C-alpha cells in the first residue's frame, strides 16, 4: 500500500482559499430569499404574540412556540451583523484566478457564475470565459 503524504498549504494558499471561501459565503448569505423580509419590528411583534399564545397552550404547542422563539431571537441577534462584501470581493479579485487555476480540473468561468459571482468581479479577477 502506497502512502500519499499530504503537503502542507503555504500561508499564501491559506489566504487565497480563505478569501475565496469568505466571498462565496457572503454572496450566498446575501441572496434574496422568498417571502416577506423580517424586520426587527416584525420579530418583536411575533415574540410578543408567542408570549400571549403560551398562556393556555398545550404541551406540544408550547414546545413549538419555544422553538420558534429561539429561532427568532437568534435571527434578531444576527440582524445587526453586517458584512463588508466590497472588502471580501477585493480579496476574491486578488486571489480567485490563482485559486481556480490550482484546482484539478481548473475552475471555469461558468462554475464561478453558477455559484453567484458577478461577471464584473470575474473580469476584475482576470477570469474570462476562455480561461
């Protein structure tokens, strides 16, 4: 049995990987979602409604309401978290071409577009349809 030793990633490789990953995660998190967007006010209103519904609710209904309250509180806590997508895009632009070329097979323009990267970001990164 032949053992394949893993080579350690250089610091540059780690930075490139992190830059691409963080940008793609930010794109995914900022995608428009279906339905009405929640606001801090709508969350507060629903939390008040949950408190009033808990009075006299069955044991299973209390369980459902408790879970909904946990989800709403978590969502309210993260609403103020803003991500500087422009800064993440700058890191992506700097590293994406190299990162994509290192993969086997190389990451294509179409694959980048498929995961939500804009044509402008790819152009700035030096990635073309022919790359």
